[in-house]
């Protein structure tokens, strides 16, 4: 019995697996190859998962539903790749499983024979997407940025580095972050006259839902919940981190100091004082109950150089509202 190659098979189709099991019981050579392709698909899926885990995820798409979708998507990609020639692993397995003297099984159309010698090629380089949040450090060569970005006022905050992976995060997750920050934000909102959800959303954007809170030299949280830089007028505690700054229209890396606090509550209180003591944030304080006006006011005042800063806060407001009401 011979079974046809299962090109473009759906990974969840159990019927194909049943046919493959039946053919394998009859020592069908084609079944041997398809079994090897299944193992190769599993290997490719593990590679894809490892690459995704190593990358930086967007906070806007970080959810259990999205993780499940990407898992199913990776399975299908891995299966399609394995059945379209793959990376050569299936061919090696087929050759290994052949009895001595018989040689390798024929390669199906679309595949390729395994060469006696494999040259490892350098991995291609890819430029990160403009809004991916990923930066590269080739050397001290500055990176040009758009003129409209450089024209913004000097920001009071900047991108912060990730936490020490050996230490537990400051918050256990989004729900824990919202549960702790929302009561503090509501008290701050009463003083500022702006939406509490927008304050929490901004802090979530600055800290990655509390998973990227800046750390002190001893590894303890600095509770810099809004990433406010420690200028010459700041007499409190501070932490020094590497950040990306815009200088003369170019983005360069340098060390900068940020305000540090004893607790999230202290950070929120200083955030209120910071906004109310600077005329440049007058538009922010006139936002009323409109989260979009609040976020736009922050961006126009130069709180961040990210051209999408306001829109990101607006999207996070919906998440805060949904989970804060739950």
C-alpha cells in the first residue's frame, strides 16, 4: 500500500495520522519519509517557539489568546516547511533508518537530497520594524531619526532597560499591576483632573505592566513608574541606566539618571507634583475625562519622542478599564 504525499496538510487533521500509522505497520517507505517529516516539523516548531520567546513582545498583543494563536500558527508553518523540503533533517533521518546497503529513500518532489558536506551560511541580518521597540547597537555610529521627531522638546523620560532576569518581577502580572496602581491613580486623578485609567495606562507603557521596572544597583526596584529623568532640580534618590536620546537630530545611547522612589505611591505623588509644577503640561491638565486628550497632551509637551506614544496609551486605557472593572 502506498499513501500519497500529504502536502499542505492541516496539523490538526487526525485522519492523516491514522493513515500514516496504518502504512507504517506495513513498512511502507513513503510512511518512513512522512514520519521523518513529522519529526522535522516538530523540530522546526521548537525552533520557532524559541525564537519567539527570545524576542521582545508588544504589550498590546501579549495575551493568552494571542499565545495560543501563535502556537497553532507555528505548528502549521512547521508542517508546511517540513513537507516542502524543510531543513534537511527528514532526509537525514530517512537515510539513517534505511537498512545497510539500500541507500536513502527517494526524495519526494519539492524536497532535496542531503549533500555529503553541509556548509553553514551566516545568518542574514534584518532591520527591526520602525515601531517594534527593538534597537541595535552596532557601534558608536549614530542613527538618523526623522526631523519631526528631533524637533520635539527634550523628553522627561526615555526607554528603560529590561529587568534582571534572575529576580522576580515587581508585579505578578497585569491584574496585579492594575490592582495596585489603580487606587493610587484615582487619588492622583482627583488632584490632576484627568482619567485615572490613563495614568495607569501610561505607567503600564513605561514599565511593561510592571515587568520592566528600573532596578537599583542592589537589584531592588527603583519604582520609577513613569520614567521621569532626574534633572538638576531633583534632590531625591535616582538610578543610572543606559538610554536612547535624540541629540542634534540623531539618536545616540548614553547614560542618564532617573528619579527613584521608596514605593509606587511615592512615584505617583511625585508624578502629580511634576505635572502641576511645569507650565509645558498645562494642556495635559485640561484634558478632563478624555484619555485621548490626556495622552496627546503628554506627547505634544515632549514627554516622549516616540511618535506613537499617545496612541499606545489610548489602546492601553481600554485594557485597564476592562480589567479594572473585573
